[in-house]
C-alpha cells in the first residue's frame, strides 16, 4: 500500500505545477482534491445514483432495510458540518442519500398501504 501512497503523492506534486493560480485556494483547501475528504464524498455519489436508479424499480422489489439504512445520510450530513475541516460536499451527498432513502421508504409505505386497502372498483 505504501507504493500507492507514493504514486498518489507523485501525481499531486506534478499536478501542483499545472494548477492555475485562481484555483490554488480550492486545490490546497483542507477538504480539497489532495485529501480523502474530497474523494470519499465524490465516490459516495454512487449511492445516490444507485438510489435514483431504483426509482424505476417496482415498489414491491425494494428493500425496507436498505432504504432505512440510507436515512443515516441525514445524521452524517449534520456530522459533516461539525468536523474539521467542514466539508460541504460531504454534507450535500449525505443529504441526497437521506432524501433517496426517504423517497424509497415512502414508495414502500404507499405500496404496502395499497395492499391493505381494498380497491372499490374491484369489488363491483
């Protein structure tokens, strides 16, 4: 694993020379592209994309446990504003993860509720 760290540090060192002056503030930010605080939220957007892909999936095939787990995004959104460095990108991705979980749980709830309530048109 040390070899990967060395490769990453070499790439960052070379890239330092190519970053325009106006982007130096973002490049050198404590939650910028040189740190895990940038890359972790970037890859976490995959959860949001996967959740949005599930929007087209029938509600009876959605997982209640998985959708409930996505609600933890709301908790982590708050945490991302407390930690140092404060990470707004992490906050946004966690809010969207929680939102996707909320949408999926709502769909599951409405589907299960529709199973309980008899349809008056079918009784005729």
